C-alpha cells in the first residue's frame, strides 16, 4: 500500500507542480491576529460553561463565516455536548487491612482517588484487594495479567505504564514507546469492563511521566464525563496510590514494588489475591451542563459525503488563584496557536482555485483538557460517518520559535500518513523526527486519538526539536522550558515577539497534504500496527 500511495502522490505532484515545492501564501498576520485574540484576557481563559466559552465559540463562528465555511451541524456551527461534572470529596482515610495489620492511606497524600459513579455517597467497605501486574490483557503480545483472576466487585491494584518501558527490548510491547495499554485510561476502562469495584494505579514518576502532585491535584478537582448512559461504564472508585504507600502495603506481603515490577517484566505471573481489604468513604456532588463543539464545512465538489478533518481544541482552564500577579489561563500556545494554524489551513482551502473534491471540516472540540470529551462525543455523533472520514489532522502545543528542520511525528508508525508527511517535509528541506519522549504516550493525549479509536488515520505532527537558526539543543531546551514553566499555568500568554516561521511551515505542509487527499480518487490512508486496546 505504501508504494501505491507514493506512486499516486508522485503523479499528482507532477500534475500540480513544476517539480518544485507546492508553496502557498501563508498569512502571518492572520496567525498572530487569531492567536492574539483568543489568547487575550478578554476570553477569560476559555473555560467551559462560562462567559469565556460563549465569547470563544461565537468568535470561532465569526471566523468560519468570514473565510467561507458553512455551518457544520445542519444550520448551526455548534454541536451541544452534554456533560456531567462530578466533584468527589473523600471523607475518610483509606484503611487497608492485612490480617491483623492495618495500613492507613492518608487522603490525598497517599491516596488520590475520585468516584466516577452517579451516586451522592460512595462507600467502599472491606473490598478485596487483588494485585494484577500491569493491568493489561494484550493477546497480540501474549500478555494477560487477568488470567485465572476473579476481580468482579473487587479492588484491583496495578502498575503504571506497560512492561516495555523498563527494558531496551522493542519486542516487549514497543520497548520504551508507550502503547495504549500503558495509559491510565486503558487501566480504568479494563477494570470497569471486568466488573471491578475499584482500580488503583501505583504512581511512579518514571512510568507516569509526571510527579505525584498531578494525580493529587486532579483528585481534588472536579471531573467531566459525557452525560450519556449508553457510554457510561465506570468503576465506583478510580485513582492512584503513591509508590511509598504501595510499598508499605506490599511489604506486609513480603514484596517491594520494584521486585513485583521486575518479576512482571521477566514474564513471571505476578497477579495474586492480596488477602487484604480496603475501605474508604466519599461524597459526590453533580452538575449537568452543556458545552459546545464548533465546526464549519466546505462541501466537496465530487464526493461531499467524504471529509477531511482539521482539528484544534478551543478550551482551557479559565481563571484561578493569582500566580506571580496573573490569574487568567490564557492558553496562547495551548491551544491558541493551533486554532490559528487550523484557520489558516482552512482559509487556504477556501481561497484555492482548485476546489476540494472531498469535504473539508474545520473542527474545534470542547473539553480536550478534561479527557478528549468533545472529540469523543463528535465521533459518536459525526457530521460525516467515521467510515467516510478520510483523515484527521490535529495539533496541540505549537510553540512559535522560528523555522525548523524537523517535522516531529507524535505516534510515528500508527498510519500511512507518515509516508505523506515524509514526502512533503522533504520538499520543504525538512526531515521526519520521531517523538524523543515516546514513553510519555503523547499520541493518546490529544483529540486526534478519539478519531484514531474510531478507525480514522489521525496525526499530530509539528516542527519542534531542530531549529534552523539555533540547532537541536536550543530547540529542545526552549520547548522543555515552556512545558516545565508555562504549560497549564497563567503564564502561557501571547508574545508579540514570537517568530511564526515554523508554524507557517507547518501550515503549508498540512495544507498541501489536505489538498492532495481532497482529490476524490486518492485512497484513504490506513491505520497501521493498531493494538487490541485501541
């Protein structure tokens, strides 16, 4: 299939270009105008269910109308997304009983949990504890931590990530590259599917990719879910136990976490009933509300029933406690830059003399930061059915720092889109780079993944780690500095001194692939190497 795609691609390029790069006029003025507007204090941090949401979605509608996109959802640019907001207050410490011994798990220092369960009060009383290794059932890897284990109405305790992380063996899952089996979302979903009452993941920074403060803060915060009983399948309690607390529990059983992990990595069966119980009490408050996806469409001239998606989430975190004099989470990089990227691709499509033969949808989902809720809801209620959606081009966290030599593909190897990216990157004098931090599982953490789960070839690709002017070390350092110091803080602000050359490269590259795939005769790119968990 790869050779067929490249052959067809070469033919189209020869017909539409003069053996040179298919360059377009990207407007830097549009990029900074849209990002500067959406990243301003006026939009109050673009939080769901606030005036900031109203201002944001209306602005997106106005911009879609301005560049010639029709309403995506019938006669509306908005799709209502029903949301259930749950806030859990843990009202007792967790008590683990092992024979005559008792281990107290302090909330939230040892036990960071919430109750994704539609009940005002949730009490876990003497629930049997079962250790289930990495909490993975992966037949394609010959791996089953649940074999011969009865977990119904019990509490399962599992290790973070997947076994490949802890070795250099790329035949063990994908080595250091996280599979979806390693994501905490998979472990929650699997536990619920098996009928477990609770699921507790042992937090370790190496496996999680972040400190224990992240799940601790998350447990204190409210959680959002699609308010639809047909997709509701949750345990009564879900969350994290610190590695230190887990070691206190397992030491009573004659084990350490390190010992259990290495036994599992070696392929030894480590799942076992712990002959212990846990009790904890929680109270829930619920609020039902509605947020909005936003989308516009240009109908294809030949196959309007087939569509290409260009996606960028609009939501952020609103207003919080002041930090160094700033309390508004403006989200200029996450995700104002990307909304500007999407609009500029959309404008180029709309103004091109070659009208698309397939439909083009600009899609701005809600609630990405709360677990891809808007994009998941869309895949259940799409404008164009998923089996007629050609591809989803999504981006996230684009930091404008000048032109780049690289095109970093998050989740390289997941689809035939890699081949297209490689060809068009080379035409720009760039090269494809693999994610330098594959253990973090970024591929599963932005909106393209909802489309991928629905069977659509989907991408997250951007220039990031090799600056044309300053080189690799500078590019990596400046990106990591953003992630460490500005990401998800009130200091992710618009900077008029940004150099947009790299974003302009990415606009041009993605537009050219969109234009190529918009030809009705081009086959859909296919997914590759999809695991049973996806």
